[in-house]
C-alpha cells in the first residue's frame, strides 16, 4: 500500500547528524546510523522515489536499523500502530486534534540472493490526511 506522490521531506546527512524534515514535511527525525545510507534510487524502484525517502543497508543489519529507528520514533511521541512483516505504520496525535502518520517499508531486491551482506532497503513515506478521522458512515440501504 503506497500513497499519493507526497514526499517525506527528509534528507540523510553523515553521522552523527540527524535527518531533518524540510518545511511543510512530516515532523520526524530519523537518526543516521552506521551502515545505513541514503539511496535516492530506492533500490532501483523508480516509482517509489516519487513517494518515499529510502535508505539502504544489508540484510544482516536491517533489523537493528529498524529497532534503533523505532526507539527514536517512540521518543518523539510516535506510536507503532499497525503493520505487517515488512511494514510499520506510525501515528502521533496532533495538539489541535487528529493524527499524523507515516510508514516504513522494508524490502530487498527480488532478483538478489538472500545473504547477510546482500542489500536491503527501507522506505519512509508520509500518509496524507488525518488517519484518526472517523470513517464516514455507510449509506443506508
């Protein structure tokens, strides 16, 4: 489930810097970690570059990167609210009401072998709108 073409608006900088959001973007700081580098090609997935900011690492390191990011996001008030084996949805309540959300998707090159040193990728993308808004009522039948 990828979203409309809205950029996350973060840029990765060399360690020990923190990824800083650009104006009007989702307010989340993504820590820069050794072994995780910005990947403007999103692992060669051109369509994903329009909606996500991507990071590459190795298959052996990806779990540690996600764990570190999860702790950092939690410290910023983000809650892991939903997900699956390779996707986490984070939400945070707005002071004025409603919620902001973003997602992290983990993936690998489908053509590459499964190996600890093989590349793995993380894509971060905002989820537009208010994810805490009530669903509209179903029409009466």
